[in-house]
């Protein structure tokens, strides 16, 4: 199975400041079709997860442009350019290049 | 508007069975693969399994932790996906989420609100 490792576990951020979350996979996420199936999800307190980013850097419908994804191969990053109060929650990276689908352990974003 | 509504959760004894349903609306259900995920209390997300659309054979994939005990099926005429859970264990206690799968991006693009399954004697 592909192991996904996220850092940090927790990220206290001042409102209006940037935040960055790293995700590393135990093997390359490049599929034989040339795509990299790495997504980012946001889970606000008491809510189901919500898709933010897919295929490394594509923002899903309705996702604010302060969220951006980057990376390649085994190293990926989610950035929030200016954290807002509604961004509080846990963020997960996930890969679907290979079954089983696996997740990082999550990064909790909270306001300082 | 895409909507996914899970139902069928509840309290069940170890070793017993439960069937969850996911009723979909707002899209052509038969055109999409569907997936189930779960989240144990206070824990992270875990993939449970996946069913392809009929166009891709309607075949299934499962996590090792549930393979042989859980079965995913679909009724395209009713726009419902099912998760049949047999031989339940206490470690299956979790909120179970149904998702639509966007095949081009291989991502779960819409999630239901979830249904809680508690396995306890």
C-alpha cells in the first residue's frame, strides 16, 4: 500500500497569514496514464470532508483561489495564501493512483 | 445540485449484519462510479471500497480490512448504492460516507453527510 505522510500535524495560523501543508507518498503517484491522482480534502468541525484540489493542482468547483496545490512525484504541498476563519479544520491528502486509496493522517489548521 | 444521502446506520452487535444505502440525486447516477469511506470516532479517513459504473463492468474493489465481509452494489434504476456489512466487528464502528467518484480525476468529488454505525454488545 502507498503510505501518505503529512506534516505538520497541527498548524496554528494568524488570520490573514499563509499556511502550508506538506504531503509525501512512499512511492511515486504518477499513474501509467501519465496523470498523478493526488487530491486534498478539507473537513471542517462536525462536517463531512469536502474536495478542494484534485490531480495535484486543480481547484474543485466553488473552491476559493486562496487554496492552491503543487508538487510532483512523491512530494506535494497545499497552500492557503491568507487564512480565513472558515478555513479552520483538518486537511487530508489522498492518493487514488493505486488501490487501495490511502490518506495522510491529517493536518489540523487552527487560528492562533 | 448533487446530493448524496446515507441511511441505515445504527447500533448493531458484533457478528451481525447491517446494510447502508446511499440515495443519489442531481446527476445521472448510472454514469458514475461510487465509493464508500469511513471515519472512526476522532480518527482519520479510511477508504472502504468502490464500485465502477456499468459501462466499466460494475466491478468492485475493497480495502483489505473489509474484503470478504463487506459488499458494495448499486441499483441504477433507483439511483442507490449499497454497502452490505456482514460479520461486523467493534473496529468497524465509524461514520460511513458515500461519495461520487469522478473517473477522469479519480477523486471523490461529492460526499454525503454520513451515517454512524456503532458495533457494540
